[in-house]
C-alpha cells in the first residue's frame, strides 16, 4: 500500500507536529476521553467505545478506535477510570493507554472535580509505505521504520450538574520529540468544553455544545447544536473551524438506572479537501451507564441522576 507524501505533509497537526489525539465529533457523550476530571461524572459505571473512519475515499486515511471505562466510589468523592486508543493513518500508528483519577467536591446541585491521568504512548511507523512526490527524495522513503514508547501525563477540571457540563484540560502535558531524525514531535495542547441543556416542556430540549482545542500556534473550535425529542432521540449539526460540517443522531435508552446511548456522526470536509478526500468521515459511538441510583424523571435530557 502506497501513500502520497505531499498530501500528508499538507494536513496540519498530523505529521510533523502531532497532537496525538483524534478529532472527535461525539465529544459530548464521552468527555472522559479528553478530560481526566470527567472520571465518575456519570455518577456510576460508564463504559464506552468509539470508532472513527476519516476521509473514507482516501487510501491510508486516518482511523481511530477508543474504548474507556470509568466509575465513582459509593461516597461520590473519587472518580477513576482508564482508556485505550489506537490511531492509524498511512504509515503511522499510535497506541495509547491511560489511567485516570479524579477528586470530586459537591458544588451546588452538581460536582466539581480535579483530575489527573498518566499513561504511555507507543508510536510505530513504516516509512517505506510512502511514495515521494519528487523522485529520489528519501527523507521519508528510505525503507526504514521507527518505534518509540513515551510516557505522558494530563490534568483537568470539570463541573457537572443536571443541565450544565463544563471543563478545562491539558491531556498531554509533556511535549516531546518522537522521532528526531524525521523531526516528528508531539506538542501539548489544551481543551475547553461546555454544553447546556435547555428544557421546553416534558419532551423537547435544546443542547448547545462546544469543544475548543488549541496549541501555542493553532486552534480548533467545534460548535454543535442538538435537538432532543421524546427524552431519547437527539439530532444535531455542527461546524468546525476548519470549515467542515458534521451531522449526528443519537438514541438514548433509559430504564431505571441503566442508560444506553448509540450515536452516529457524518463529517463533511470543506471544499479545499473534499475533492481529495473522497467520501466524508463516519463516526459511531456506544456508551453504557449503570448509575448508582435511578435517574430522576424530571428532565428529558439529563440521562443520569446528579
């Protein structure tokens, strides 16, 4: 399998300065994947998986698979969890394993949490899979591969009640050189997320949400709006600052203290990339919550008790 090096080098944040984490459209469902302080925020056991296939029409396009589980102690003071991720695109593969700990404080009708995470990242490449745009250029096509294991840490703050969720995190606190001979570095970055649940009557709600990621040299802003019908069906649309759009649907099945969520998103690349990348991006997310007490039936859009 061969890949065009020129395309990869033109995609910001992927090769020469890798953030190390996938872009996620369904961030509202599993904030624990980017903020360790969200461990235990479901007030019970939460387990989830997410798969993302980006630019399906392009050979060697990015693919991401993540699984996570987090829980909270019976006294609601300690959240804990772990997540595992696998990212690949072209000749590049990354495996991640992180464990998290969060200390929760009762604050008003919700909880405020401070969280830490620690783990390792395994980077692996096979540069021989690249095809150079200029014949004879062996910068990346010298038939060699690289492998590296790097530890990293993260921290975050998170607040949640039955309507508002908001957080700040530094998922990767250590910026480091991954492969010095290829000038491939991983840069630390920051995130802010927020969503608010407006309720209108018993069966209709509106949820605006945002996720902002930035580094010292770039930023990405996601803006989403969800409409909630009959307590269980979410439909939404969003805009990303790279001029791409996404459309999503979620189904929430709640029975007692059990909550199951199935979500699908379709991302449409902006005009500059659409002709190159072919079909859009598909993302599917599964999440299950076993709360420590049944959900309060007062809100059609708050699936777990707070």
